[in-house]
């Protein structure tokens, strides 16, 4: 399992939570908690992303595997986008431009 530098993780989490809150929710609803009303990305490693999902007013930890294992910083964006696209397709929602 590849561990990423804390500064990389922090930058990715800030970007996902500040700019892609709807994408976080789509991923969580598609692959873990269909009734989630909110989702915040809390971490990731080379094999999965981690979110806190809000379901029925309670927070639940969620771990969703990447389509392909992350190997470097460039692969993070590619796999987050791939997971979002697969989630949007599964949910039948229109894709946002990424």
C-alpha cells in the first residue's frame, strides 16, 4: 500500500471538500450509503478513499475502493474522477465537467 505525504493528502482533501462536495456525495451514495445526505472526504490511501457520510442525521465512516490502485500523485486525480464517473453512471445522474 502506498502512503502519500501529508501535504498531498491535505491538498486533495481540501480540493475535494471545497470544490467537489457534490462529487463526494455521489461517490458515497453510489458505492456505500445510498441514503446519505452529505459526505466529506476524510482521507485516502493507495487502495481506497475514506469519507464521513451523514445518514439519518448520524455520521458514518465509509471506505470506497479506487477502480485502480493509486501509485503516485498523478494517479489520485485520475482515479477520483473515474470513481465519480462510475458513481454518476450508477446513480443515473448527469456528469459534471472535470
